[in-house]
C-alpha cells in the first residue's frame, strides 16, 4: 500500500509540473499573473509533506516535478515552446523548488521519534 501511495505522489508531482507550465502565461486583464508559481510553491510542499510519513525518500515527488519541468523546456515536434524565455519561467522553477526544498531540509533536521 505504501508503494502505491508513493507512486501516486510521484505521478502527481510530474502531472502538476505539466499543469503549472500550462497556466504559467496566464493573464489577469493586461497584466501577466503567474498563478501557477504560487500553486507550485504550495502543491510541492504538500506533496513532500504527504510523502514524509510514507517513505524514507520524501523528495521523490519533487524530483518528478523537476523531471516534468525539464521535459517542458524542450520544444515539441512542431517546434512549439511550452516555457518561453520570460521572467515567469525562472519564477516557476524557484517557487517550485525552494519551498519544497526547505520542507525537505526541515524534515531531515527533525529528530527521529520512535
């Protein structure tokens, strides 16, 4: 059961990266509003925290998110670009990795209670 849950968290991490890339260039009126960067920060922390009691490697969903993000950096078969060269792309990367990395660091520093 634990392996199934870890697998679902990994798939969720990968799929959320793709969904967040899809909504990265969202506009609120005439202003670019990267709502997916905020979503990446919250969702990745939740994925890491959900994996902590289940596995000894709770960074797996974050790694899957990174693989999904990296996959979106490449062009598609028709030359389509999912992540443009704009300020939103590094913002999504930082917002997706840094808060979840802090959550991982706190988990690693916490004393083991049995």
